[in-house]
C-alpha cells in the first residue's frame, strides 16, 4: 500500500516535518498570522476553533490550506469568551461561555451533549468549506490521560487512528513511551511537545490552570525537556509508521523566541527521527 509520504510526492523513506498552528479562529490577529505562516511556507497545517468569534473570518480567508478542527470545550480567557455551538446547558459555565478549566468541563458535562457539540463543530467547519484534514482537542480536554487513550483504542476499531501527543500525555501523568508501545499500530499522527519537569511539578503543586501553566513555561519543544524521544520513536518505527512528526510547543512568545525554539525543536527531532527510523 502506498504510504502518505509517497502520495505527497516524496521518496518512501523520507521523513517529513509538520509545523501546526493551533487556535485558528480565536482572533483576527491569529487568523492573519496563521494564514501568512501557511502561505509563506513557515507552517504546514492549522487547527480551527469553530465556536470562537473569529472562526467565520477564518473561513472567509480559507484558500484550501491544510486545516483540521480543534475540538473545543473550553474558553480559558478571563475577559474573552465563547460557548457551545449547540447551546448545550451542561457545557456552559455561569459566565455564559464554555468552562475555563478541564476539571470544570467534566464536573458538569453530559456525554451526549459533548458528542453532539463535537459533531456539530466538525459539520460546521465542513459546511463553511473546510476540507478538514484532522481532529485534535483544545487544551487536551477530550483525550489526554493515558487511560482515556487506552479506552478509546479498546472501544474503536482499526479505522480510528490515534494522534499521539507526547506533551499532553506526560502532563496528564501518563507515559508516552508506554502509549507508543501499546498503540503504535494505530498511531497516524504524532505531536512532539516536551515538558519541563520542574515547572510541571510546580504548577501542579500550585494547582494552576492550563493557561497559567503554559505561561509558566511547562511546555517546550522536543529535546528541551523530560520526554524520552529516543524511546518514544522506535516502537513507531517498528510498527511501520511513515507519516508526520510535528514540532509543537505552547509557550509565551515574549519569553520563548518562536523562531529560536522552532529551530531547536526541528534539529532535536530530526536527530531523534534519524536514530529511530534510519
């Protein structure tokens, strides 16, 4: 069977790098920056937050770029709010929008309303004209804990692939190496985000929100934290994985210079990939 790498016009042994832009649709400035990065060749794909106020603007700017749906059940900002497209009561907080934190979502969410909201976000993106290339989850709200990954894989068939996000698995207390070993045959996409272990311990001790944890510097690019990529990638290689490895880091650009860290992550990940895949 022809691999995705070959279908894209590259040799079968090529290793391709995706730079993905989250949060398309969250603001006008995000839309302009994301599309400029895509069209200038600095980024490869993006993920649309359908419920956000600027999502329709993002749809109007779309020219067929690689855009997926960033399934959203949170509105983390204090003074900038958005809510469910379905107006489902269990997905609203007392401020008229989505809950701000992961815990607040699952303390009140009705699973049927969650399924309905996710389906509606996907359908709306398609209705707006997007050829949705992938699905992922805003703030790790839908699938993050290793046990949730195990349950998803157990309750679905091989037609459902897994996007393995090393940073989110680690932040949720899981082991991305074990997840890679357990589900390598189902992995269709890999987000390579690293964790600063000492910062993670501090933010968990202080019980900080996801946004405050990001601003505190809990995430970084691959090779700059505690995730063992030398152990994560070999089981994927052994299973014949031949698709994307994405450099990712949610960081404060005023603290972590984006281009510097993008280059650092690319160089580190290229080294790990070469050792694992040859």
